[in-house]
C-alpha cells in the first residue's frame, strides 16, 4: 500500500478527501496512511533540527517530534469527541481522529517543505538562539495553518433549507417567523436559506474554538516537557531535561539574548 499516495490525494483534493471521511469511505486506510506518512515527515524534520547538536540528538529528535504531535492528539481527542457527542454531533471517534490526522499531516508536509531552509541556516549560521527562534517561527506558522484548516473542516454547519422555484417578486416566509427570502424580479431559480442557527451548533462551534486553543496550549507545554529537540552546543547529550520554567519564558529569553548581543 502506498501511504504517500493517500497523502498526495489529501493535498490535491482536500474537499473530496474530507467528504469521504464524512461518509466513512476507507476510513481505516486513511487513518493508517496519514499516521505513517505524517510521522515520517515529522521524523525527518526532527532529525534535521537535532543535527545542531550531535548524532544522538538527531535520533532522539526524530523520535520525539512525531511523538509530540501524536501524544498531543491522544490527550486532546477525547475532550473534543465527548463534548461534541454530548451536544448532538453524530461524528464517530474514528472520523474525528481521521480529521485531526489530516490537519497533522498538512502541518507535517509544511514542516518538511521548510527542511531545506532549516538545513541551510544550520550549515551557514551556528547561532543557537537564532536557530531556536527560526524554528519557533516555522513551527508557529505551520501549526497555525494546520489548526486553521482543522477549524474549517470541523466547524459545524447550520442547517440549510432548500426552496422550490417561486414567482418573481414574491416574499417567502418559512417555518421561523424571522426567516424571510426576497426573490429578485428576474430570479426564478431555487435558493438556499439558512434557518435560525440551532443553539447546539453554536455551542459545538464554541467548543471547537476552545478545543483548538487547548490543543495549541497542550502542544506547547508538551514540547517543553519533551525537550531538548535541538540540544545545546558544548553540553552532553540529554534525552530529557529537568522540568523547570516553561515554553513561553524560554522564547522570550532567546529573543532577549539575540537583541542584546
């Protein structure tokens, strides 16, 4: 089975790919292919950023970067699924997993596309703080694109009502008193009218927004817990570092060191 073919299909025809997930078409195959292909791309990029320090760091980062994204998914998936199910979503947990993996796969591909750029700066500029900030920007950009795409494909859509052809200039009143459609004088074709949004749809939309923020927050903190990904020049290899400080303070400190040097 060519897992990368399925990934390319996602990149070229995202709308149809997501539609197939909604219809549960080849769901297990998609999940397996996206899981494997995204892990490979993330492992490659992890190895590149680990090359700043040592061969051992290359191996460790190649393992830890895919683990970062997948563990974050495992931690956050139950919250999204059960809250959505409670408020009326008919989506199965396999469908939710497949949709989340599409976003992770897109993020992984974008990170992989930055690999030549990262490798170039790794070779030409041996500045540890600059290399960290460069990758913070790359991870933030690719993560934002992935999360934005996830919001688009998982956002609940309000119900739509299809109207039959009506005569021109007619004012049409539908079930809800506040819902009206004015048909233009020259228009006789069908129109679609959005009814008053179900409160459950609004709630699920707000849950999704909250969950995306939670997903980003958990991911950042988990990245800090799994560090180092880059290693530090002149220091012995460490698989993990003591849990102290946090991700956000580290970024601020790196930025201040670059500005003051």
